[in-house]
C-alpha cells in the first residue's frame, strides 16, 4: 500500500534516507573498478607506480567504505595485512632458496645445505645479493598490490548486494554463497559465546580439550540451523526451475563453456609478453559469449529483485576510470617496458614515468563523482555535531 505522498509504507521518508539511496553505486561497478586496478598492477613492477595504485585505492576506500557496513568496511585492512605477509614470504623465499638473478652486491652469506644431484637448480642457503632481494621485492609488491585491489572491492561493495545483482543462471551459486556468508558470523558468535560461558564457570576454553568442548556445541548448532534453513527454503519454493527446450540448454552450455575458455585464454595472453596480440580479442569474445550464455541460462530460473541497484551514470564513471587506468598502463607496458619494469642489474633507482603516473590518478575519480554516504541525524549511533 502506498500513501498519497508516493513513498511506500515503512520506507525512510527523511531527506537523508533519500540522499543515501541516491548515493548508492552498483556493486558491480566497484568490483570492475578494483579488478581494473589489479589488472594495471600486473602490467608493471615499478614500485613507484605500484605505490600510486595502492594510494589511490586506499584514498577511495577511506572516503567511501562506510557505505557498506561495519563487516565489509574492515576487509581492506585484512587484505592489506595479507598483502604485507605475501611480500615478506616472497622475500623470505628469496633469502632461503636463492634467486636466478645474478648479483655482485652480497648482503649476507648463509650456510648452504648440500642437495642431491636430482635437485639441481635448487639451492638452500648461500649468498644473498641485493639484486636478488630487490627483484623479489618488486615481484612481491606486484602481487601485494593485486591483493589490496581485491580488498578494496570487498570494502566498497557489499557481497550481499553484489550477489543480488547476479544473473538468473547463477541463482543457485548466489544462494549458496549468501548462505555461507550468513552462517560465518553466526559461527564466530557461537564460539565467542561458548568460550565466555566456560570462562565464567571456571572451565578451560583453550587447548585441545577446550577446542573439543567448544567445537562440538558449535557444530551441533550449525547443523540445526542448516536443517531449519533448508526446510524454510524448500517451503518457499527455492530451487524450482522451469522447463527449457533441449536446444536452448545445449546452446547455453556451448556459449558458457566457450566464453570461459576464451576468457582464460585471453587472460593468459594479457599476462604474457608473447600473447599481447591475441589476448584482448580473445578476452572480449569470451566475455561476450559468456554473457550470452548466462542470459540464456537465466530462463530456467525466473526471479524478481527487490529494489534492484540501478546502473547509472556514476557506475559508468567508476567503471570507466578503472578501465582507463588498466588500458593506459597496458599501452605503456607495450611502448616503454623499461620504465614499467625497472632492472635490478646493475642496481639503479627506479624512475617515475610521468604519463603512466598521471593515468593512475584517474583511479581517484570515484572519490569525487560518488557522493559520500552521510549518517542520519536522528540515528542514535550517529556522531553528534559540536555545538
């Protein structure tokens, strides 16, 4: 039922509520923006350009991650810690296992472990050179930047909103992921509740014994919730499909499989220097075929969406800014590979190429075109303005 003002019953009629809905950007746009920055990170090992990519993503996350809620807002910090761990592990491997990069500046010498003849090419210990450490740092920083970009996508786009926007062909997969994302916080809350109860009773909550006595009730509660949820979903008609002709099913399978193979081959071509000519056409053809297959596959599971996220001009600007960064850095990698991949032999300080650095600044566009979400002044949790 809708009153005379045109606003549905139960909806937020406050100006802040309307402004918050208008400020919402499609979650797919944030994911495409973040993955484009990750693609740009794979095209260079220049630490200055990678630091610019990390700074751009961090600035956008710092200004807009409050729109997704508390759970996803901390995803960027978790991925940043994981990226730092990956960088340290890469350096540790370079120290312990050596590197094929020749070097003349010895940093330290470790005791070398003799290996059998069938392990030729593998070294444990020995000389550790500055050139090998620098090469490992460049390589690890590239992977760390890619992880941070994925963390930005998780912090900027709520997984529930993203799964709500999936096509009908991925309906079952989306439901499974939503259930998994819903059950994970419940498991953590059960573990914390049971450990607190055992501490209040003076019983141990650590060690193997405590783990077993806490884990079994948590597992029992998870199984009970699973059975109850399965019964509720079955009663509401989840999983029912409509009849689709065999010809449409075969065409859908062929398009989806061919599209995924094209995407894999195109991605491999983009990541290798030899496949630069065929990588982009194969990737585009695979994406088009996969989207066509998903479109046809959606006919077997028709469904509706409550308040679907619109793909508006802001979503196009967010996606376009990330795609522009990826395209310009790919072009720079082909035209000036020495600037985007600085050498380590001999040891030289990496330079900052001007126009690739200016291209990375385009990633800051979402921070200015997407308005920030503001708290409702009537919300008791909102910070009060100083008098």
